[in-house]
């Protein structure tokens, strides 16, 4: 690999993109970071970009542009610890070696000792707000790393006012070093929108199988709903995987109702198709820094039931039914409401209008403006 990037216009400022997340399994944070990088590259002709990532990305078509160079390292989904070490020690050397003017890390973590101009996206501080929801190793590492990364960064970008306030409270950054940029959804979620009367008799839950997502509360609520509506043939489909990063969610699948299906991890296309075949998303999470599934469901025309906690009311507006996540009875009541045809039609219409307020084009423009702002500052 050459130390001199072969850009058509080498006099442009160069943005280094920390692509460690691209070799991980893509859940909410990784999917949003991927879309963010695609957007800034597509819109950022005024800059050159160097994407530092794993070997698997070298020929990915989205990075094949005249102002983009991909610099690869032996990273993979199977080498988690190596990937962390690479981010902390090798990435700063690569950024210096290739002469980047600004390093952007979009997925919560960044090199702790990087001395140049930098941006980090911090999606939420759940590991500080509710540490018991995470594995011991995860919370110890993140509680030590993230505050130092935030203080070392030129700008911290987050995705809701709720998360911004948490950053001010827990990390004690000055407000002028934080920027708010709401995320959006992948366009694929609009492609499978179909009339509600043509859908399966199914509701869905989407999220990692971790305590804060409140799957146990949802399973209890679903049982209450079925007891109250014994004639109902509605099934619950659970989409998501367990992870060693989180505390045990405490579910014995053998004890779960027979009308509950566990799907595990699925691709974005499969998820979009499933949204388009479902009658409602039930998302009673205790805590979210943003919460992608409600907006993804809305893009597919799917009614949403979600929590009135953390950032979720900020994101969904008046386009969802809001519940107390600590009350399975309240969740059950609102499952029934969401399945009422008249209410469902209203929710689908409002949801489709709500999700259109969120745009990756605006996200990209805002991020590029932040790049220019930092680069204009004196060293």
C-alpha cells in the first residue's frame, strides 16, 4: 500500500474515516455509521477521503470513487480484540502516515491518544446510565475509554437531544463541543410498504436481545393480550441476537409461547420485507439514544408502539402509541389498539409523514459543514 494517496486533486483536505465497524455484524450503530460514511462520500466532492478498514472492503463498490482511497488491515468479525488494538494503536499511525487532516470515528469508539483534529459520534451513554445492563468487561472498558475519547475529540456528534443532555451530564463537555444530527433510515425500508389489509397476522420486535430492550416485558404483554383476546391468531416475531457485550436477558425459549418466533440476525432487505408484512412494531425499550426500528417501521408503513422514555418520544412525535415500558398491561392495551384497523391506518399515515422529516441528505450536509468548521480552526 502506498503512503501517497493517488487523488485526482491532492490539494483538497483529506478526511480519514475510521472503518473498524465495517467488519462487525451490523446492528443499529454499525448500520447508521455505514450510511453516514456513504452519504458524506457521495456529497463531499470538496474533500478527499481515506477509509481505514478491513480487507473485505477493498472492492466494495460504494467506496470506488476518484476522491476515495481504501487502506486495509487484517481485521475481521472473528478478531474482535485485534480490531480494538488496531483502532487504538495502528489507526493513529496510519492516519499520520497518510497525512489526514481530520479523523472521523462514527461508532462510539476512537483512538484515545490521537493528537490530530478528530470527530467521534457517540450514540448513547447507556453503559453509564444503566451499567447493570452490560457485561462487566464491556462496562469497565467503555466507562474508562469513552469519556477520554470524548474529551480528546475536537467535536462530539450525537443523534438526539436526549443523548446530548446525557453527554453534558455524564461527560461534562462544554456545549460548544457537541453537535446534534438526527439520523435517518436506509431507503430500502420504503420499498416494501404495502396495504395493511394484505399483511400477515403478525407483530414484530426488533433489537439486540439485551436487558434494555425489554423483551421480557413484551413477552409478558403479549401473553396478557392473548388472554384478553383468545380469538386472536396474531403471532409475535422477535428479530435480533444475543451478544456477550450485554447482561443475560434471562429468557428460556422453551418456556416461551408457541406463537412467538425467534428469527435471529437478518439482513436489512429481509428486515424491510418483514416490516412490510407485519401489522405493527412493538418496541417497548427502556432506553434509546435514537432508536432506528420505529422509523424503519414507519418507512414501511407499519404502525408503531413504543416507549415514552429516553429519546423515543422525540423521534416518533405523535406518530406512535406511547407506553410505559415497565407496565406489561399498558403494552398489551396498546398492542390491541395498534391492531384496530382504524387506529392502524391513522398510525401508518402519521408514521409515513414523520419519517420523511429525517433525511440522510441533511445529515451529510451537516457533517460536511462540521468537517469544514474544524478544518478552518487554527491547530
